[in-house]
């Protein structure tokens, strides 16, 4: 029996190891390739052991390559949309969790459909509207575009987090003469703080990772990092070294962010359906 | 004074009164707290939605600023075009094949992790990393891995005797982009299903053990039925996401070769921004939005059921 159990576990870990290899090899390969010389990068058979060089990164961040500008744009746009969405979503989500709105189911369906709407179907009307308003190629337009998915997300998530905060404390505060808004500010918000952090980080991630909106709405000087990555593809070929370095720079902060809110990841990615 | 005594005598009643007072007063506060979000959401979702409907009846081909009314022309063109149906067909193949593989692999890994005596957390952490990769990077990275000259995976394939340009061949390009989706999103199914498994109570499992159930019987008759709701939730979210993203295909194949990876989303982007036919693209967009709204409604119903 013990032997059988042992061999079952051995098989289990072998299968898991194979799954890990499938999941991680591409990422590891990207990171490795970003610190290779041209020669090492294109040598066949592929090289796993070599002397690393950071010259691709140095080139990217030098005055000649304007990668810093892309990076700044990404940070500005992502932080702005996150701030707007979380502040509005904080109040709205609380109201949704506590209030008795007659059309609650209708509002829920509306919020979900807006959050999950196919990006091409959102880009098109926004493009026509932005063209009229002169917002194409501007940072404002892009912030606005990202808020179309971040605001419904923040609203929805904050509502599920506030539903978990017991109403009793707020009610006790209100008996003590606190107003509803005061109870929200002094009790509900601090209690739901981890949820607020998790929601903010996920909003940041969704906007940081977007390419479709950015490729249509940003112009010279307002382009974000994912657009920078796509610009490395040209008719003459692809600058693989830079592409892998850019990819690494895009995913590294997101891995840190994602793992930081790991506890809330299931909840965020299942739109609160699984806690 | 009598009021105070009453409060002390019957605290429950007092709380209830305060509670209802709070509600009555609160409803108004809540309305004002929700209002800014609703207004902004209306501007960024209802207005574009109405605009999309309007655009689907207009002809933008001559000028984006001054479109002309064309009635049902765009809609007729959409429904009569083979490309439209083929793109939806490819989207369906992409969705069904992708989701089937993700479900199979995702649930399998979740079950393995559930039974793993050690290292569950560490393995889960590593397994979920592809989730954080921007779809555009995923497209670029896989294009590199499959590059016919420099690709690592291409080199592996050549070792086992497969010499073809994976992304340049109409028979292999679609399976390849499906695998990119599987690579990136299978962990989503795993984390949702594993969360479900971990909340399954031990009692029925122990009872089954006493009755002499085998490991597979426990999985088949206890664990899987109990996480059914999670699986449906995961599949709903994934299917909406498959309609949502076009990044990976845009980078990896641009819908090619010979349209073999042209899904409905990519087709829309092409009609709108390459052919500048905004009206037809709007009609395409509405067909996509319709599918998402149906799935969103099912999702909300499942959420409500889960709460009750």
C-alpha cells in the first residue's frame, strides 16, 4: 500500500513537472534571450548557457532609444485610469453593496457586459467619437478608453468586497450619530482596504497589458510599451533581441504585482464569483 | 428620559429602528454615491453603444466626419458575406478547441495540485505566471519560439522530424494560435477550480472512503460535481475573453496565412481600420456584443444563484 501510494505520488509530480516546463520555458527563454549577444541568440542548436550581456537593455534605455518615453506614457496612463476607476468604484461599489436598488439585476448585467465587451466592438465607436472630439493620439483619450473596462471592474469588485464587510459596525457607528457617508469613510473603507489594493493592482495590470486600444488611440509621443513591442516588427524582419528585452520589461512588474495580490487573484479574475 | 429607558430595555428593537432609519436616510446617500459612477459609465458605455447602433446604419466610406445614411445596407452586406460567417466559424473553432483543452488541462492540474502532499503553493505560483504576460508579449514570444530559422520550439520540432513553418502554413497556424491561448489562460481555469476544490467539505469524501470508494470514484462522483459551478463560471469568463482579445493574433499571424486565423474580432479591426468601412464594422461589432451580453446575463444569474 505504502509503495503504491509512493509511486502514485511520483507519477503525480512527474506530470506536474511536465506542466511547469510547458508553462515556464517560454518565459525563461524570453528572459534568457534578452541578455544574449546577437551571435548567441541566433546560434543553432539553441544555447542555454552563455555569458550574459545587458547591452540590449542599455541601448533601449539610452538617449538614442526612446524607450523611457514609452515607459512614462504607460505608467501615466495606467495610474490615471486606475485612480479614476477605483475612486468612483469605491463609492459606487459601496452603494451597490448596501443600497436596495430596484434595478440591481439590470445594473449588474450592464456592468458585466461593459467589463467583458469585445475590445474591437468598443474601439470602433470610441474611435468615431474621439475623432470628432480630437482625442485621437492623446493621453486623455487613452485614459478614457481604459476606464471603459476598469470602472465596471472596480465597481463590481468593490461591491463584492463591501458585501463581505459586516454591516453591524457601520450601523453601530450610525447609532452613535455618524452619517452614512461618514460610516463608509471611517469604517467600511479601512475594513475593505486589502480589497481596494487588490482591485487597484488588477486595474493597473489590465491597462498596462493592453495593446489593442493603445495601437489605435495613441500617437507619436503618447505610445505605450506594448505598442513599442509591436513596432519592433517591420517589413524587414523583427528585432528579436529588443523584442525579448521589451517583453521582459513589460511582464516583470506585472509578475510582481500579480503575485503581491495572489490571495485575491481568483476573485479578481473570476469577477468575484469565486472567493 | 422614557425614550432612553426604552432603548435600554429593548436594545434589539432600538437597533432595528436605527437600522431602518439608517436605511431610509442611507438610500439617499447611496443614490448619490452611485450616481457619479453611473453617469461616467453611461458616458463610456451606453453612449458608445448607441453610437455603434447608429454607425451600423451609416456609410462612412467617403468621409468619417460626414457619413451618409444607408439603411440596412451594412447589415445586408455583413450577413451575405462569406467572410463574416467564416470568421465566426473560425472564432467558434478557436473557442471550442481552446476551451476544451484549457478545461481538460486546467482541471487536471487543479486535481493534481489538490492531491499533492507538498509544494502546492510553490507549484501554483509558477503555474500561474503566464496569466501575467501581456497578450501582445505572448504573441511576440510565441512567434519567436516558432520562428522557422531561430525558434527554440521550431528546433525541437525539427529534431522530431517536423519541418514546416508553423505560423506560415494554413493547416498549422490555427492550432498554433489556439495553443498560445491555452498556454496563457489554462492557469485561470486551474486557480478557479482549485479554489473550488479547496472549499469542498471533507465529510462526503471521508464517508466515501469508508464505503470503499476508489480515488477516481471520489473525483468523478464527489469532487467534480461539487466544483461544477466553478467550472461553468470559468468557461463563461474565458468565452467572453476569447471574443474580447485580438492582441495575440494581431501580432503572431495578422489573421493569416490566407485568413486561416482570422477570427471575428480581427476581421472587425481589419474592416474598420484597414478598409475604413466603419459602418460594416459597426454591424460586426454588434453581433459580437450580442453574444457577450447573452453570456454576461447567464453569468449574473449564476452569481445570484451562488449567493442564495
